C-alpha cells in the first residue's frame, strides 16, 4: 500500500511517521518546507514527546516526483487545501481515496473537486515542529474517519485506511457517519482557538481563567445549537473535551495562536466563519462566533499595515 501525506507539518508528520513504521506501507510526503523535507530524507523524521522514535520515509517538495498512491491524507492548514490538492491530484486515480484530517469544515468539498473518493476525518493528536526533521508530539488522541457522503466513498476504503493508521500506533475508528466527530472538534476548536489567539493564553490557562473559560462555553453553546438544527448528533461533549485538554501536560498553544504569533493567515474562516454560515442556513443566531471571527480577521488585517 502506498500512502501520500499531503502537508508534512506537525500533524501530517505524526501520521507520516507512524505509518512509516509499517513494513507493508510505503509513505510519501509532500510539503513546501524545503529544509524540513531535506532533513527527513537525510536523517529521517523524528518524533519526541508523547512518542520518541525516528521513521524513514520519502519526502518531496516537487509533487511530480511522487508516484501513484492508494490513499492520501491531507493535513495542511485549511487555508492551503486547494493549493495542496491541486498540486498532488495526479498522484491519485479512480481507485484512490483521499482523507482530510484538517481543522474546521469545508475541506472535503474542496478535495472532492479534484479526486473521486473523499474520506471525512477528524483527529485530536497535536504537535509542533521543533526544527526541520524533528516534531514535538504534544497530545495523543483518537482519529475518526468516515465516507464523505457526496462522493459515495466505499466503507471498505475507510476501514482499510483506519486499520493501517491504527497499526502504525495512532488509534483510528472507522465510522459510517463521521459528521458528529467532526462537528465535536469544530465546536471545540471554534471556541478555544480564537480565544487563545486573541489573548495569547495557552489552552490550560484560558480554560481555568474564569472569564475566558466561560467564553469557551458560551461559544460552544452556539455551535451545539447549530449542529442540533442540522440534525448532527455530536460524538463528544465539547465542554468535556476542553476540560480534558486543559489537564494535558505541558502548555500547548492552539494552532491559531501559533499562526497569530507568526503573523500567518489563520483558519478562522473554516471554524467560526463556518459555524456562522451554517447557522444562517439553519436559522440559528451565532453572534459570539461572528464577533470572534470579526476580531481575528481584523487582527490578520492589521499585519498588512492598512
């Protein structure tokens, strides 16, 4: 089996490294970070923290050098989805399936424009790039995958990918309907990420500080109301997820806070923006999510020195 990980940043590296431990899986990775790709090819991809090992795999900055693959795992920032899948679409054929494990909602729709079969995915493992070729594995967690409904992806494809990832060391559950898992994480992210990004607080600090902790829950209530109106049964309680994550060791900075500190475009459109848009379609008011979306967009705008 050949699997291409599209986007070998922190989360993509976790999947690539674990899958590369399997003798029956050939892993290819695509990323535009040249120093990271070079280090992986020269020294292997090393994980530290929640797991500590080095894996050997094939990494490329030129997608034309990647052979046909049976599966793809897209792990880029949501803002880079279209560029990444358009560059690598030729790697997949009519017998391939591509899975998104990205934040937010809306990525599968973009991927489906370029490949036949798409898998909806949600993952909780988190990390950060320490240096080229070395990734800190901050938080362990499960991954849920299921068919992306509009593409009629065969369930057998979903199970095959889930089984491989699980054997590699990252527990992955195949589900007939993965929307509940995806929306659970969306609601969790759309509360914790923008608050952390705007205050500079790591997740634990923001959770246990009463004003921001309450804001988490108020934002979640809006997201839960939207999911309920759409007929989506949540897989987990976002509020319990926030408490559990806050008790994890270390001071994990949400991905949006990492983006803000680096003055990179955030994924707020795919998080709070998505909840606002789906709320409009479902007839549910989401004023707090709209406010957080507006503030983060304003912060992004400030970097251009308008």
